[in-house]
């Protein structure tokens, strides 16, 4: 292959990834112009619509896009990749790897990372609701008669979207990028039209207007920051989707497509309001006049569906990571594409999220009301991301302490200001994402602590495996044809399933394997490092399989890698023995009675290890064991 051909292939691949990034990464922040300006000047915030305030707000939005998105996320945080993986869970793991487990910072970093991750779930509920509602509300601009139908239409669209999740997005996903390219082109075009009509708005590019606005409006300006932040929602998606596209396509897409289009549109909406203050009821849909309302409603609805889809897919991905890292019980995970391993569907998460989203849509009833709940989860996550990034740049990258403190302190000041402004929303709906996040945070910590107690119990009451085998073969049991594979965790001695099998069946297979699965705190484990085999004598072996928290656990595929050790498996002659644990509550509980009951309930409803590791059900034998916690 020639050098020019290779170069052309790389350019083609980069172009495909860039178009894909437009559809997946920027759906959330790309649809913010639908509601951001309308909410800022709503009566709730008490901000007077005049030239000075308008220039100040637009300047805040533009410079927020520059400082928060362009500099903080796109330039700095995209560099903090955990072997190509992004997102707050990956950042937490990267930060934890920068400090030892004995460090006083280890537990606080874990808590902050987990809480930031749980706040993502709160955001993932509000994003589909506010995006679709704001798009459908364009019908009210066309005619007030449509107002009673906004919520039912939004419910119908969201219901259809979640019902379609089980089929995957492989077929329609290829259209996401081109559609969002059209969306950003329309945003830019509408902005240019209004800037040409009112060129005075370009003075908002001067950050002095933002500073004057903050100085002259005091408390009202501070309150307005809670609405301005709506223009920055979706910032975390830039980082979370890095593994799908890489940092370069995301940067190219931002600087050459999303950022120019968003800037032009916010300037255009500002210009419209300068010349026509009455358009403040819904400036987005009034940028081109009445003729454009219906086409914009259609395009906006499609764009918001894409934004919602990206959020839903992100929720599935985040849940899978949490399961792999041991913070949530196993759940049924369905792979919806044979080509793209990252396209998954988790039924329980899908239906639970749909239920909450529909309750939010019906309960709040409009995008303006929902905006009161939106922002606090986003800004809290931004705050956590900045703190975790400090640990990475200081202890992982080993940057100068003064430089780290200055950079992190600068962004921390901005994040804290935005978060503080959003705390004023708590009584007006902001409590909802916080409550949801705190609930999930409690669930994750409870599951993690419960599993630790189970492992400690198993470790304290288990016999060392090698010593047991030595004593067993002094007077060996009857060996029967076939292969037995006993699953055991990393700190368990002799598997309970083996003890039960010997006790009841009085036999041992001619080949015996003890299989332990490890989840390492990295996104992916290379195939060359996936499997290790240790001979224990007498045709007994220990197999250790390692996965990253983004890897797809598949025991059968991993066993194929044992061929390099001279071991092959015929599934028709192989049985997998798994201990089904029954947890028994005790009076002297360590984790609190209520948490103990929650953990036992989750454990009983957890998906079976056989299904999670994709072991054929007809080759699995489950043997029960009771464990006190």
C-alpha cells in the first residue's frame, strides 16, 4: 500500500469520526439554544430585558463557551484519557491510580467520583425531558391552540424513543451525524441573518460587557447565572464520548462546527431581542419569522431525539462501567450490534429511566418549569470533574504544584460560582436531580460495602486452595470423564460449589479448572494479557481472566485463549459450577440494618453470573450456599 493511499484512508477515517462526533457528542449542548435565552429572561429570574443586560448575558454565554468548553474541556480535560477512555468514572479511576490506597485522599476522591457519576443519572433524566419539551413548544409559537397538546406529544415521542432502544441504534445512528450537521448549519444561518439585521450585538464579543453585567446587577446577575449555565449543558459528553471517537475528531468538531454555530446563534438571538424585545417569549422560533416555525419544530424535534438518544446510550455505558467496577449488581445487558461492541441495551435501566422521565415531563409540564431543576446536577458534576482533574495533573502528570493550583483554582472558581447560583433552584425543582443522585450514591456505596463484607466472610471461612488439593489427593475421590470449571472470586479459597459437589456426588472430574475473573481499573485489557493459567497438579488448573471496566466479559471467548497453554475445551464435555449465594442478615450488622436489607434485596435480584459472563445455561450447575453478613 502506498503512503498516499494510507494518508487518504486516515483522512477518510478522521472525516467519518468527525461527522459521527457531531451527532453523538454535541446533541445536548447543540440543542441548548432552544431554551437557554428564553429561560434567562423569564419572569422567574427578574432580569430586565434592556440593551446592557442583553449584551451582558450574550457575552457571558459566549465567553462561557470559550472558557468552560473550549479551554477547560476540549483543550485540557480531553488530555486526561484513561487509556483512551473518558467520562467521570474513568477520570475517578485515573485519579485513584495517582494516589496510593493508603493516602488520606483515596476515600474522598472515590466519594467525589461516585457522587459525580450519580449526578450524571439525574442529568440524564432531565435532558430528554427538557429537550423534547422545548422542541414541541415551538407549536405554541405557531398557534396557542397547540398548548394543550405539547405534553401529550412529548410523552408520545419519548415513549416511542425508549420502546425503540431494544432494537439498537445501528440502523438509524448513521443518520445522526448528517442530521446534526444540518442542525448546526441552520443555527449558524439563523444567527447570521439576525446579526446582519442588528450588527450592534457583535459588541457582546467583548468580555467587558459580561463583567459590567455582573457588577451592575449584583444578586439578580448571580441568580441569572443559574439560567446562563443552560448554554453549557452537555459539556461532560465531550469527555465521556472520547472512547468512541478519540480526542482529535471531538476537538475538530467543536472548533469548526459546534462552537461557531452556537456562538452565531446566541449572538443572533441577542440581535433579535435588541430589535424586537417581544420575541423574548421564545426567541429561538422567532428568528426567521412565522413561515419557519413548523419546519423548525420538525428539525428541532429530530435534533432533540438525537440528543436524548445520546444521553440514554451514555446511561447504559455508565451503568455497565459501574457494574464492572463493583458499584452496582449484575444486570441483563443486551448487545444490539455485532459490529459495535459499545452499543448495548440494559432493559431495567431503560424502563426505570423512561418511568422517571415521563413523570418529570408530566409533573413539570414545560421546559421553563423544568429549567428550574436543570443545571444543579450539571454544575456539581463540573465541579467534581475539576477537582479530580487536579489530582490527575498534579500526581499523575507531575505538573508543577503552583501551575496545578492556578489552573484548577481558576476553573474551580467559575464552577463554584455556577453551582452556587444553581443552589437557589433547590426549592423550585433542583431537589429532584440531587435526590435522585443521592439515592443512587447510597445504592452504589451499599452494594460496594456489602460485597466487601461477603468477600471478608468467604475469606475468613475458606480453606487455602492449594493445601486443600494436597490433602484431597492423599486419598483421591473417583475421577469421572469430562471437564469441571468452578468459578471462584479473587479472595475465596476452595469454592463452595466444589465442596458441595464432593459432599453430595463423591466424584471429581478428570480435568478441574478454578476460574477467577478480575476487573482491573483500566478501560481495556489487551488480549495478550487477558488469560493466565497456573498448573496445580493432578490435572487441576487455576485460570485467571482479566477484563477492563469497558471490556465485554465473555468467558467462552476468553477460554479460547488458553490454547497457548496447551488447553482446549469441548463445551459438550464441560460443566460450569457456580455457587448461588443466599445472604442471611445478622443482628450485629456492620453496615446498618436498613442498608443490609437493601443489599440483600439487590443481591437476590442480581442477574446470574452465568448470563453476565455469557456462559451457556445448559452447561451451568448452580449449588446453593448461605452467607451471614
